[in-house]
C-alpha cells in the first residue's frame, strides 16, 4: 500500500544525464581548438611523392657532383712520373704528351733560329766575326767624314757627290745598314751575309731606303759566303773582323782588290798594313791599297 501511495518517479531531463561525460566532451572540444589538427593516418603512411621529387633532384645533384668527381679521379688514367733534367714531374699520360710536343716545338724553333748563327762560326769556310750591328754614329762618320775625305782626292768624282758611282762591298752585311747608307749616297753597294734570318730581316729593313736611293745608287743584299765574293771590281770594302779573320781577309784583299781600292776596318787593325793606314777616325781605319808597294812581305795564311 505504501508503494501504491508513492508518486510516480520523474523522468530526468536528457541534458541532465551524465554530466561528467558532457564536461569531458566540452573539455576535448576546447583543447582541440587550441591544438593543431592531427594528420590523417593515410597521409602519414603515404607521403606526397610529387613534393618530395621537386625537392630531391637538386639536393641529389649537389650531393652527387663531389662523389662523381672523386670517382672519376679514382677511376681515370693513372699519373706517371717523368724525370726531366733531374726533376721528377708527375702528370697524366695525355698531359705528358702535350708537354712533350710543346717542348719539342720550342726546341725546334730555338734550333732553327740559332743554328744559322752558330754553324758558320764552327767551320773554316764560313769563319767570321759574330753579328754586331754598327752604331748609327759610326755609319754617319764613315759616309760623311772618312770616305768623302778620301774620295775628294779622286779627280773622276762629281762635284758635290764624291761617293756617287763608287762600288762598295760589305764583308758581312748583318742588318744591311751599311749597304742602305751607301746606296742613299749614290754608291752601288752589295752586302754578303751567310745567316738567312739576317738576310731576310735586312731586306725588309732596307727596302724603303733602297727604293729611294738616288741614281746611280743601288743596293743588294745577298745570301752568300763573303769568302767566295769577287773583289776585282770593288772600290771600297768595309769589314768588321776579329784577330785571325783579318789575316785571311787581308790576304784575299791583296790578291783581288784593284790598286785604287780602299779597305775600311771597324775597330780592328789589319795586320801588316800599318804603312797603308791613311785615316783613323773614331775607330774607323781606312787603308789605301795604292800604297801596297810599301807593304812588307806577308807569310801565307795557313787554314
């Protein structure tokens, strides 16, 4: 009866049920707003292949270059050691070939230029003084003082042109400056030189001066041995010789030069011609062969 007299129980409000659970859900929602969203499981398991490929190639290339260089150096042709003039040189075979070819070319060039200067001095047939260009002042003294003074005494010379028409031979022409100066004063000059490089250089150097030489002046530079030259038609012979060479030159001059000829020696004396010396101006010695009757007897030169 008491049970029947009790009022029926009230149904609780739905929102009032499980308060602890609702509080827990609200706490999780507030925390979720503050924390970053969790990545999906699929994105962690399968990364973006396109994005990785866009970044990976440059990085891989940077990392691969040193490795490739090291591999190439390790796998390339081995270096060889070569002893050159007492020095040990380490180089690869291809580099060593290039160096060898370059050194051979330089050696060939040096020999090609130097041999014409050296070989003629080693044989009696071509023996002579080394190449030494005549100073410009000495050339002026020769053609303005030494030779005009001598030529003025010759009655056959033209007034104002004491050297015009005279034949000059330069014994060892060198760079051709004596031949050019003689031609510019109306002389017919010929220079002999055995060095082909000097002949080529002298021809190029003197071409303008020879082209402008007044008549009857002319000049010619020959690649030939002066010891084979013919002195019989020479009026003036210029020579720069050294002791030993001058003895042989004097013998050839005495045998071939005409009586009226003169010899001009630059710096060096002609042995045995002391009585024929008529002028000595600034190292230029003029010998007059018209006085050859005063020569002492010369012993033949033994080669």
